[in-house]
C-alpha cells in the first residue's frame, strides 16, 4: 500500500491513547486495520498521525459477570466466535462473529473497530442493537456508557468524540427462555451484510412474550423494528404469524425516515423487499421451524 | 519398475516453494541502484487532454523524472496487436504506451513518475495537473457500433475494429426449412481475471552493452522479447526477458502491455534499473479483462430435436485498444467452435469486434470457447423445451458419433478424436440423473426448487499448427521446443520454450522425461522462463503447453534414446538392431545381463572416450515440434443447484465433471486444473461481472465489490474422466487447462434455469445475483406456497453449522 505520509505512534495504555488523541486532532486509532488501512491505501483517509492501540492489554479479553458479557474493544471476531463462554452465554454473538467476512478478516478485525467505523453493512451494529448491548467510551474527562443503538448515528458516524475511544462492549447473557438469531444476505465479495435481520424473542412455550428486532445493511444505521416486535409479542409463533409480523417491517422502515441503500449489487427496492424475508428466516431458525 | 511414472499422481514439486513463501516473483527482485515508477492513469473514460503540467511533480522529493505522451513520441513505438484476423477489415488503431491528446478508458496512462522509492513516486503523481476535457463515453459493444455513438478512433469508423464471418453449409435455408427455431440474447459479461500476482516489471538497460533485461510477469517471455524489440527498437538479440515465478495469468499475462514498455523506456532514459508493480486497484483498471459479448443466437431443429443449424450475430467488446491476441478470441477461438460436440450441418458466426471506452480485453481462461459452449448449451436446452424432450435426450440426439481419427465439422475444422456420448453416459451415472429428476418433481410440490444442468462440450486447444496460425492472421508461430541435456552424472535438465506459471509442468514434464528414458523423476529439472537460457517458444495459453511443449519433450527423449541405443550397441559390442530398451536399461536381446543403463551411457557420451564412429559427444538433443492439428478435449459436466424463491439465493449443491484430455500424465494435476477451472466458470455464472456506469467508471473496482468465488461457496467438485487419445499427438494428450471454465458456466446456468422452469422464468443475465433471480421470479408471478423453506440465506459462516450457505 502506498498511503500518504503519516506519523506512527504506539499507545501503551488506555490513558496514553486518550492523551495522544487529545494532542493530535484528526489522528486515527489503529485496531485491526481492516477498515482504516484500505481507506489510507486509496488515500481517502490521510491522517497525519496514526495511533496504534494494538498493544493495550486493557482493551483485550472477554469476561462474563452479573449477566453481562464484557468484551474488550480489541477482541477479534474470531476470538468472539471461538469463545466457549460466549457460545454458552449468548450463541448469537458467537454465530454473528463467525459469519463476518472470511477467516483473515475475523482474525484481524475487532469489535471496537467495527463499531467505531460504523459501516452501514456492519453485522455487529445490527446484532448488538437487537441484543440491547452498550459500549463504554473513555475520554480525557472520564468514561461513559451508551446503547449501541444510540452510538451508531449514521453511516460512518458515531457518538464518539474526537478524543474518545471505545473500551468495552457489554452484551446481556441470554435467559433460558430467550432465542436469538441473525440472518443476512451477504455480499458475495466481502460478506458484509446487504441485508441483515437480528431477532431476540422471549418465549413462554410457543408464545412470544417479548421481541427485539433490528435490521441493517439496507439502512445507514440499524433500524429497530417496533411494528414487527409489537406484532410478535403476545403471539403464538407459527409460520403464518411470523410471516404476518415480518410483513410489517415496511412500516418500521418508513417510520425510521432513512434512505434505503442501493448499489450496483443490490438495489434499494430489492433490499427493502427481502429485508422481511431475512427477519423471517432469523425467526424461523430461532424457534426451530426452519428445516435445513 | 512396476508403476509407470507417466500417469502417476505425484506431488507437484512447485508447491513447497509456493506455499512456504519462498518463490521469487518479479516484485521480490531488488537490483542495485533500482528506482521506482508509478503511472498516472486517466480518471476519465474518454477525454481530450488539453494540457499537462508536471513542474511540481518534477521538483518533488526523490523524483528523478516525469514523462508524458510527448516524451515517448518517436522513441517508443505503439503497442502492436499480434492477431490480424484476415478478411475482417481489421483496424490496427494506434495504441500509444502513454496517451497523447486523448484518453480512451479509465486507466489509460497519462504520465509516469520515476522516483527513488514508490511512495515518493505516488506522492508526485498527485502533483501532476492534467487539463481534461471530458468526452462522452460508450461501454456497451452493441451500442458502440450504433448511430451517434461516441467515436474512439478516427481510423475506426463506428468503433468497428473488425467484422468477421465464418460459415459452413447453408444456414439460411436450414432456418427456412426448420420445424423449430429458438433464439436467445446472451450477455457474456465482462470479467476481471484476478491473478494473485498483479503485473510487474523491472527493466534494466545497460548503456555500455546496449542491452535490455526485462523481468516481466508474463505467460510468454519469447513473445514479450519479440514485441519489446518492436516497441523499443532494441534489437531482439540484445533483449533478455525473464519471467520469474509468475503468480497466475489466466490469459491476462499474454499481452505485452504499455506498462512494461514504459518501464523499459524509463530505464533506457535514466540508465538505471526501474521497477514498476501494479497495485490491485490498477490491476482492475489496467490489466486486460475477458469476454464482453452481446450475442444474438439462434438454433434450428427438426421436430424430433435434431439440430440443423446454428447462427449468431456477436458484438464483441475489445475495450479501448486491441490487446495482443484480442481479435482472435471471439473469432477463431469462438466462431470456429459452434459445432461443439454436436453434429450440426449448417453454421454461421457473424462477429463484430467493437471498440468501447473500457479496459482492453484479452484471453481469459477458455477464451472464446466458454462463450461458444454457453450459447450451444443454452440453445440446446431451448430446443429440448420447444420439442418437448428432456435436456439429456436432446443432447444425445445431436452428439457426434464416436470417432478415433479425424472428423470434419461444418465450419471447416477437423476434430482429432472423440467419444462424446460415453462422457455423457458416465456423467449421468455419477449424478444419478433419473433419480434426481424423480426427487426434483416431488420437491417442487413442496416449494423447493432444485435444478440440474448439463453441459456437453468439445473445445479446441493445443494451439496449434503454425501454418494455420499464419493463415488465421496470428503474428507468430505456434510450435514449441525443448532441449534436453543429460549430464555425466545422469542428471537431466530440460529447457523449454514455453512458460508455465502455476500449471505444474515442472513436475509433469519431468514425468515425461522419466517415463521416456527411465531416469528417476527427481533427477530431472525443468528450466523455463528466460529467453537467454531456453530455446524459442510461444508460451503458455490455449491449453497448449503439455500438448505442444510436452510433445517436444517426448520427441526429444526419443532422439536421445536412439542415440543411447547406438552407444549401447557399441559398448556392448552388439549389433544395434539387437539392442532393446526397457525401464532405463539398454540390453542385448535375449541376454538382459548384457546391459548399459542410461546413466552409464550418459557418462560415456559426456566423456567421449569411447564413442562409436560418427557419434557426437554429449547427451543432448532438441526438438522443434509443430503439431499437425489442434487437439479437441471434450467432456460432460453437471451442476445441481437450489434456488430460494423468497430471496433469489442460489446454492451450488453438487458439481460433477467428466473430462477427456487423453492420457493423463499426472491425474492429481489434472484434477487441480479441473477444480480451478470449474470454480472460475462458476464465478461467471453466479458472482463475477465488471460493471461500469454510463460515464465509463468501473463500479466493481475492488475485491470488496467484484466477487471472485470463495471456497466455502463451492461444493466438493467430483472429478471423473474418460480417456480418448489424440491420434496425432506423440503422447496422445489433449489439454485440460481450460475445460472446467468452458463447461461450468453453461452447466450452472442451465441448472438454475431448470430449477426455475416451473415458476416460468425463461431468461436471466449473468451473474445470477439474488436480485436478478428474485426479480425474475416476481415478474413470472410466483407467489410461493407461503411457507418456510429457508435454505438460502447466508446464515453466518463458512464453517460447519446447521444452516449456513
Ligand atoms: C474483506 C473484508 C470483509 C469484511 N466483512 C465484514 C462483514 O461481513 N461484516 C462486518 O461486520 N464487518 C466486515 N468487515 C469489517 C471488519 O470485520 C472490521 O470489523 C472492520 O474493518 C473494523 O475493525 P478493525 O479492528 O479492523 O478497525 P480499524 O480498521 O483498525 O479501525 C476502523 C476505524 O475505527 C477506529 N477505531 C478502531 N478501534 C477503535 C476503538 N477502540 N475506539 C474508537 N475508535 C476505534 C479507527 O480509528 C478507524 O477509524 C470486513 C472487512 C474487510 C476488509
């Protein structure tokens, strides 16, 4: 790669990284590099300073306590996919991580970098929104915690201040009566989501007592599907009731007031038409109605 | 020796260095004093250049020189096209290495910067100011030929590069008399070849010696030397071209490009070695593409499905300029193959080569033959539907009867040998065709749509007789050469003119040598890719290296065997007629103890203390082999797919190949070639396509957008074979490098159409994206059975999980 000239700095700690960010306005953090480096290679990003956070131990690791899975920002998709604890506590997390990109991408890309980059095609943004996850941010004046659904503000735009970094992503452990699934139509080149639908349903026998549904890939930021959730809650889940509920996704997409993304691979119209199909697939898998 | 080394699936000796990163590619080479070039490329598909200001770039840090089109004028000749199709009114338009006045595609070179390092060169590119006056662009080859289209070249009115017609029989009469006619419009989309190694060159000009050395990632170093001589004016014997490890080509490394000529120019101007290596982004814009046809094709048949005629009108996009072999692809390698494996009495191919504002095209694996196979198989399916017979039955009624020595086809070429129905029968057995049809019926009732597609093919390769090459306008010969030297120690070097780059001939040619003269295969080393050390040859493309170059090796070994026999007779004091040969031993008939090994004889030949009279010292021979005919591999492939009507997602469930390339020197290498070829063809059917916007900008400009096939999207490919030797080849071999690609696009496409038949979908453009499939399903009025079959989305990942795809 022939990036424009930049200065390389290595942060030794979270505090060090925050200090370097404050001292160097416009600097970019380097985690897995899978989004930043392509941009620099095309010279679309030309940061004067690149701060490598890869050596900060405090940003690593996955810990489960008090019903919460706390994932360090530097955890790679592969680490999350392969963690037996995560698989146990929240199978959707592991499964979504395992469906990102390809092995090389999963071995380098991090959950923190993924959220901070806020690509509309990100799997994490959609899945973590449905799961009600939060991110913890550290800045010069302290830390704060914010829901992923609020953190991602628009395509490639987040609530991060210039001098803040993501330290942790916290995800609830799924309860015994909760089922969660993610279905995506993957772009055949990158495996980024063309359309992704994530669902979490709380079940009482065959009856859904609560549902959390988010779609992404087709929208600048994940859209919470309140109409679909409402149609699912209190309903006995069958092929028909699921089809009925997911058909209400168009209401949610209009209510969100966002532009539907279209590109050379998949038009906006097609994406909005198949989004309910992906949500339906996720629900059928979640409750075991899909045959493989 | 009990098992023959010929036919044994030994491991490729190339692989250890390749898979451990020890191979040395052009970009790995570092010369003392070497500097670096970067090329400024046009961001416009078509524009007039009103001015270029290079002042700031010239004074930037580390910059040694900046050159534009004005600097090369009169110094660097235009890039020649080497395939002037006769009787086609071919317009050999000027193809300057650096554009001057007008740029004609996004990627056309505008200037080059040479700097101490590549970063400085890239920085300086940003400082060059070009005053472009954008002109309207045209991308679609049919539209480019139409009225009012933007014009690319003054010398090529209506953007017509050539117009070529080939015909046999009376096609018009056959169509007039036909009980059934079917037609189709086929878009053979533009494809990007994507070799793992991008293009790269290092030029080193020695002013004192007047010699140019060019390291170049090429499939054909001797052709590269020849063309370099024409472009630079350096005499051919003063040019050395070296193809180090070459990381894949697929046709895209046949051409001699402007880029290595620019690199040579820079070195000759500056007197220091200059390296240029393409970035992947540049590769997408500036390395040749493949295919790009708009085709109108028709087939005529009797009421029982016997095909009587096929005809086409093809608009073949050439891109902005004519690349080295480009005109030969939609014509000689495409139009002449309209009979395929079928007995068709009347054939007409009507092909327009058309300039468009896009990256020039060149051979891409299969080159012309995948397109021919695709249209025949597509039309064959339609004839079957029209007369109401199954897709297998319609093929069976049309296949040429088995023959083992020469069969003329209507278009005027002669196939060498074939047993097409046998390949088809084998295939049907492997897939369990009848069972599949039975199950399919049942599944459809439950809203599951599976389909099977069959592609029978016969292709032309082993290019080819040089006399024919001349007659069809190819600017060179198509023979191959080999020199084999057996040293005093019994070890063997084989020097070949052709230039493998991943296909495995360092292994398979050693097997030929070992088989012919009984040395251990590990005692043989194959040398290629350097014009100073190898005999002249025409390179690797058109599945010709084993067929033509391998034959040259085998014939050379037979010469050496004859010489060894004479020496053996002398040493054994026996009559030459009494000397027999088996497994590396020359012995007296009836007295196997009285023997000389090939190693003994090689020692004697090399020291020459006691040679028979009239026998020259040394154990070396050469062959220049010009094949009497092309070779015609054939086979039958089947794909089984499922289509999810909910979201248009296609899953490739099974792929079975039966290929006949004659005797196999190394079945494992054959299998590898089939695997790679099949997957590349699957790419065209399902995922790949270079998409441009109306302004000629490439929208699929990176690997994030252009989908080359991924391993986990492809099932295990089941590879089978039949063996029908070529009667004219010394080894009987026919070529296997392209068969997979030639058959698989057609087989997979046909399978998808078969799956969608009950829904009423009749035509789709490739690649078969979910959106295209889903939209067609909707347009056909399918509403589904309401219930959830849910195989069909990428649920996750590429490792074992219940519902991934
Ligand atoms: C070929 C390919 C395929 C992919 N496929 C998918 C896919 O299928 N699904 C998917 O969801 N993603 C996909 N990705 C994205 C990938 O998985 C990474 O998640 C993503 O590129 C960003 O993570 P990273 O660690 O590489 O971040 P980097 O590239 O290092 O950084 C990205 C941005 O985030 C900022 N940043 C990084 N870490 C932090 C932090 N801790 N705090 C604040 N800011 C930070 C950086 O400054 C930069 O602006 C793909 C990427 C590639 C290249």
